[in-house]
């Protein structure tokens, strides 16, 4: 099994396509960092224009932590496409190249082969998130320095002490990895039905767009479905940046406003992963390979 | 002789199509087993069932004396296969592909062993080149190299000469003969180039519409009484006239593509040659054409080639 995973990883990282995702993330982050470095003051003024008269902010709000938060909000919407590029190609790409029949005539079970492929796609997804973390968090911390994290939510502001931020990012990235692995599992599941990778990649993105719209629509009939849709839970990483407050309305360091929501979301995502991968294995084991 | 493959009543139904219909055959140790049939006859489906790519609807496959359904892993460890096109990873080099499939087969080879393997299929000079730069023939040779990399006992080659030039076809033929004679490998070869099968197969199975038409020793299938001879002369009209005035007239089948076709016993060929000389016919070539191909076309009802001669 370990050999199979190593071989699958070798194949992933020998393909030029793999590096498109890493390059795209690097290009986007560097452009945003460049823009904010040059014109951070304007952005800060823009952020503060609605509340500028009601409170005074002392210090540097355009710091590495805020830049990372901005970039996560922007990029985590698009990372699913980069994940789907590889995950949705894992089986369909082999079928398209004609290598699937050669792989399946080797002395491994189909279940082993599929699990190895999914685990390799998971490793790729996690590496993509680590790359995102290195550029969006660590590089931003280096370029913009540290400071308290000032976030504007829809009806309130959150100010997190700089000593209380880093672990939240660690949690957020771990959660984001789980969310993106769910996307990978969906792409992987869809890839068993096709003999070219375009179909499953487009289908994966279509599913995500469709269910994201359902998740955000505020129509009562859909509200029953929302808790069960994985798209509802993809952005639960933001919960790490909501704090509890004490009676004096002061933030409690090290607290999370609603930890149960994070746990529930993680469980829903895990169930989806098991469902997608289990479904893929079940169906693929019954399939005749005609490619 | 030990049976390596024993297939019994193998059937595969795809919705309304019966691709393989109660097919039974055996392959013995050391055989070069020619698997013949027209396109869509069920050859590839049968081969895919032997490699567990397709699940049989009914029937039983036994390889190395073990039930394939129950001992898949152990059996596949000893099989090397090229299935239809020899598709490999185009973004990897020949060497990397070979190494990858060696590892998949549980083999950890040294660089020298890998290079020897590539040398055997004539690709050592291109070992580090990406496969996307290879011709179809080179890919075919690499596919065969991959099939052999783990030194399997049974080799299954589905259309191994596809896309090869004449030299490449001869190389593959020699390789198959070498593997059979020197290494005592059992080899199943399917091909639409029946003349190739004729030159290498020790036993032959002919199938049509998923059913077995005939299985047997290749030489026994060639009935010497049914030999076809093709003549090319400087003046075919004169030659045809002379032949029709001679004792050979009943055996002359007619003329096709600038050749005169005569059907006779193989033993009569020397006498025919002598008579042609005596009749002052200026002979360019005399080619016995009785082959497995003729037999194949006859048993698969595709014998138009003997029916379309013109006198």
C-alpha cells in the first residue's frame, strides 16, 4: 500500500499540471501583497470609513495577520478548482491515457489502488494548503509585520490580541485542509465515471457552485437541507476568529465563540469524505474496465 | 504438459450483446498461443477477463492451476500484459515508466537491469527521453518491455505488432520466439496480422462472434491439400492461356492483382515449376500462399478472396 501511495505521489508531482496550482496561488498572493504593500493606507482607510467616527484604532491594522485573513477569504473560494484539477483526474486521467487497464492488471486490489490514489490526492491537497499558509501567513508576517488582528464582521468588529492569533490560523488551516479534502473526495468520486478529466473537473465545480448557492439562499424550504450540505461547512474555518466576551464585553483570550459549530462542520465534512470515497470504491469494484 | 490457462464456458454479456459465448480453451506451458478473430470477435474481451478487467457473466478461468476469481493477486503477479494499445505515462521517460511499473510489480531493479530490459526492446538509446516524443512503434516496444520487466511466467500480448514498421514487426517476432524457446515463457498473442501468428504460434484459437470456431496445433490447421500458389509472369495473358491448355487447367483459379492463382497440393509445386519452364512462361515469382490467413478466412466465412478471381 505504501508503495502504491509513493507511486501515485510520484506521478502527481512529475506532471507539469500539478505545478499550475502552486504557481497560481503564488502569483495571486504575491500580487495582493505587492498591492497592499504599496497602497495599504488606502485599503486601511477604506476598511475604516464606516466606523471611523465611532472608534479610534491605534497601531498598524494592515499587518501580516490581517493580510492572511483577507487572502484566505479570497482564495479559499478558488482553491477547490485547483484541487479538482488533480483529484478529478485521478481515475479519469488514467482511463484517458490508457494506463488504467495496465494498473488494474497489477497484483493489487481495486480498493487498494483507489485508496492509494485518494490518499495521494489528499497529500497533494494538504501540500497546496501548506504552500498557501507559507505564502499567505508566513510571508505576510515577514513583509507586513505582526499586530492585533482587526476584523470587521457584518454587524460587529473583532479585535484579537496578536498573541492570540497564530494558533487560530493553525486551526483554520487544518480545517481548510479538511474542507479541501472533501472537495478532493467529490472530484475523486466523479472521476470514476468518465474517461477524460475535463468532465469530472467541470462537474466538481458545478456541484460546488450549485450547492453553495443552495447553502446561501435564504429560502425556508432549503433551510432544512443546509445543515447536510458540505458546502455549508466549507467556510467554518472562520469560526476560529470569533471570540467569546466576558461580562465587561472584553474578548477572552484563547476562546472560540462557537466551538461546537466547528466540530459539527468537521464531522459533516468527514462523513462526506467517507461517503464519496466509499461510494467510489463500491461502484468501481463492480465496473468493467473497457477504456 | 502442464496447463497454464484453462478457460471453461466463459461468457460475457453486455446488455443485448454476447461478446464472449461459452468459450473454452487451454494454453499449455511453453505455448505461443495465437488468438485469432476478426474485429469484434471477442478476443480483447476474453483477454480482459483473464486480467480481471472485465467480470465474466459466466464461466471459469483457471491460471497456473488456480481459480482466478479466488487467487487474483497471486496469478497477476506472474502475468505480463500489453492490452490493445501500449499506453504508458507520456510525461515520463522510458526509463521512469519501466521503473514505475517494475515497482508496481514488486521489483526493485538496478539501473543496469532496467537498461538491459530497454536494450532488449531496442530503446536503450532513448531511455531518458519522454515517451510523448516516441513513435507508436517505440511505445509498443516499451509496452512489451514493461510487460516483461518482472519476468512473468505468462505473457499476454494483444496486437503487439500494431503500428510497427516491418523491421519492428520482425524484432517483436524474434523476441517472442526468443522468450518462448530460450526462457520457456508461455505467450498468448492476439493479432490481426495473421501471417505473423502463422510464423510464431504453436497453437491457435480462432473465435468469431464470441464463439470458438477451432482450436489446435498451428501446423495441423494448415491442410497441405489447400495450398494456393500465386504466379507473377512477364506476360500473364500468355501464361494463363498456356496453363488452361495444360493439365493444370482444373487447378487454375483465375487472375487477381496481376497474379495468376492456382490451387494445388503443396507437393505439386515442384512439378508446376518444371511445367512452367517447359511452357516457356517467363516467371517472375511463384509464391505459395496457403496460410493460416486462408484458413482463418474460410472458417470465419470471409473467403471472398477465392471467390473474386477473374478469368
